[in-house]
C-alpha cells in the first residue's frame, strides 16, 4: 500500500513538471515569434524610408520627368501623406482644421519647427523627412491610400525638388469653396426679427471671388446682394428682416474668374409672434412660488449646467400661465400640444441645445390649455417671455434671462400662440 501511494505521488510530480515545461515553452516561443514580428515590421518601415529618400533624391535632379512608385506597407498602415514645409504657413484655415481633427500628428508637426514632411498613417503615425518635396497648390499637402498591400503614387522631377503628380494639374482651374457660415444651420425666428449672415470664401488659385447672396420666399427672390471679395475674405449679408410667416431659403454663391462656383444654402423658419401676456417665467433661488411650477433647474444664475427631476439644483426655472393660483402648466412631453423648450444632454450636470436641435435625449417641455410656442432667438428679437439664455444653439451653458454679459446670445423665448 505504501509503495502504491509513493507511485501516485511520483505521477503527480511528473505531470506538474510537464505542465510547467509546456507553459515555459509557450511563453518563450510566443515572445520569440512576437519579437520577430515586431522586428520585421520595423525593418520594413526603415526600408520604406530609405527607398523613398533614394527615389526622391534621384528624380529631383531630373526635369519634368514623371514616374510611378510602389512600396510594400506593413499591415498596420494604410495611408501616407506629403507636406510642403515651404508653404506650411499658407495652408488654408479650413484645411488646418481638417488636419487637426483627422491627422493631429501632422497638424502638430506643421505648427512646430520640425522638418518632417512625410507621415505614415495607421495604428500609430510615423513622421520623417524624405527630402525635397513641394506641392504647388492648396492645401499644400497630399495623402495617398494604400492599394492592396502597397503604397502607390507618382512623382514629377523639377530639377531641384520632387512634386506629387496628379495633385496640382497645370491648366485645370479648381472651384472655390464657401465655408465659415454663420449661422451654420437652419434657424427659427419670429415674424419681424432681423438676422445677419456671414461666410468666408476661398479660391485655390487665389483669384478674387464674386459673391451673391439671395433670400427666396414662396418661390420668389425677395433679397439679392452681390459683392466682390478677395480669396479668404468674409462676406456679410447684414440685418435682414423677415416680415412674413413661412420658410425662407438663404443662399450664398461664390464664383471665380473662370465661372467655377460653390454654394451653401439653409432655411429660416419664421413663426408667428406669441403673446407673452399670459405666460410668465423667471429663475428663482430656492423654491418656486405656490402659483408657479419648476420646469427645470440651473446650477447657477450664469455659466450653469441644467437638471430635470428627479435631480434638482438650487436655481429653479419657474413658470405659470395667467394670474390665478393654479400655474396651469404641466411639464409632460408626451401630451398633444406639448412644446419643447430645450433639450439637455442628460438629466443632471447637463449642457443644453435649442428646441430645434436634435441629438440630446432629455427633453424640457411645457403644456398649457392653449398652444405654447418656443423659439431660439438672437439678441433683441425675443418675442414672448425669455425662459433662459444659452451660450450657443447646442452644447451650451445656460444663464438666467437677467444675464447681460453678452456671453449668452441665444434667448429661449416662449409664449401663448
């Protein structure tokens, strides 16, 4: 019996040793394979850099000679970009914004004093210099997507530098672009309100631009304004008054000297003026009066976040209809005739958006016996009673309507229609 017990213990010891050896073989084998994979990838990247530098150095000495190049790329990378460092300060603002959001490492490199003009984009981004590369048209950088497992592009030699072919095509005029629109979306105004519209327009060739603004209502043009601006300048259609209820189409067109054009259009919905005589709202520190109801609350009187029940801040937005003891208002959003006052990013510690902006999921509503109408109004055009002020149409901080700092230009105004 003792001998059999000794044999069992021996078997267990052997199994344990075998298991430990297997784990060690797997661990060190994995490290060896992984290390080889990493080393191979790094070698491929260094080889790519050397090949690119050699090819650019060679073709740069030639004149008006174009050649195609193909390079193997590691699987972690799928895009490659050139930047002309001699023109980095001329990159249009809109393109810089695009670089900042899509290629932050390229943007940061351009803003610094590095001499990196080549960027391998993928799981991570590798920055390096490939020699003398110039790009002779905006936006002064060019990116190429991987084709299959290869990076393919064409270069032209210009005797002292290389330039990516097919990026700036000589003799082809590129259209202008309209950007920097303000307001940058369709808006709502009350009848009689005025609004100023602004835009920037840029021409890739730098030529002057002919700008035409128009406002159409009921399929007729009610406003038309033209001016000539330099590339990159701002154009303004000032103090336009909207005198009828309905939908207006605002359009701005930029045309260059070759009749290439770009346009941007949006709508202005003009609503009837609500009467504020029967609706009253104010922000109260503490509790609403007995004849009022709290529709939401603020963390402060200015620079505030918002909350809706069951969460509450000390500053209550209190409203009522009429002069009786009953507020005659409910805050239900699922009843017929409920009016959306604002949207919130959450139930507490929330940013706000105007009633016409979608994307948030917490709704602030008012419902009365008569239809309540709410608008997001620019300064000086609030028709109805001001309920709260916003710093912007969306992703906004809030303030009470008594705030006159100018930091909250959007008034949420409601009234009985």
